[in-house]
C-alpha cells in the first residue's frame, strides 16, 4: 500500500537531485569563469567601446544564467517570465532616460561668453 504510484511519483529519485546539484555547481563554475574573464578584460589595451561591449555581453550572459536557473524562471510559466522581462524593460528605459537627462554634457561648466548671455536673466542678491 505504501508503494502506490501517487506517493512514489511525489518523491524525487536521489540521482535526479544529485544531477540537479551538479548542474548548479557547473553553472556556478561557469559564472566564476565569466567573472574572471570580465576582470581580465578590464586591463586589456583595447578601444573603450570594445571593452564596454564585451563587458555588457558577458554581464548579460551571466544575468540570463542567474535568472533562468537560480531564480527558476526556466521552470516557471511563460506569463511569469514575460512579466519579469516587462519590468526589466521598464527599468532599462528609466535608467536610459535618467542617463540622458543627467548626462555628462549637462555637467560641463558654462564658458564666460555663455555666462554673460545668461547673467541678465539671473537675479543676484
């Protein structure tokens, strides 16, 4: 009676748990290697755009592994994954908008000529 199909299906096989553990260890090792490559890439004498592009791609790969395996999005319903990526797109758009709004070009001090044109409009005192 205790070996009914319902109870035996609910308990995972020991080798299945071990193989899942091995997958997580392999992914953790892969993430460590990618992190090492990112650290090594920072010191390379290449063009800045190439280094930044490489780092963004490597970070995206790490991000995908983390969300799909460690956050279990791989086994969730597609709706949950879509909701996650909608939030990610909104966060990315907000970050881009803030970078455009408060970019470096807005931090450059005014020249003396530009300052003289602005001075009549500024109330001092």
